[in-house]
C-alpha cells in the first residue's frame, strides 16, 4: 500500500507567537482525527497572503549572484576554448 508525505499550508492561524500557532494547529489536527502527523515548521504569513484583493505581486528581490557567476564561467570557458583552437591551428 503506497504511503505519501503531504505538505499542507494553513494560513489563517491568528495567534500571538509561533509556539501558540503550533499548539493551535496540533490541537486542530488531533481533534480532526489524524493519527500520524507532525508539525515540521511554523513561519510568519507570507507577503503574498497579505496583499489586498486585486493587488499585483511583483518580484522585488535582487538577481542571484549564482546567475551572474554562471554567465562569467560560461564566458571564461568559451574564451579558453577559442584561445586553445587558435593556438592549435596557428
């Protein structure tokens, strides 16, 4: 019989701190009759969940340094290959 792990996000927990939110969710899961579960993490409500209706979510983060580093690495490898071929044929 297959078993699955399912991640559920509950976003309407209005408790004063993370411990109170965790206890609230654990109590609700126990009351619902679930037998094999655990609360793995509790985090503050995401910005997307707090936007007013009709608001547009825009990406405001910085571009990852990994992207720029990867582009530089590709350029360096390409330059080395071109130099190697030039030396080999010259």
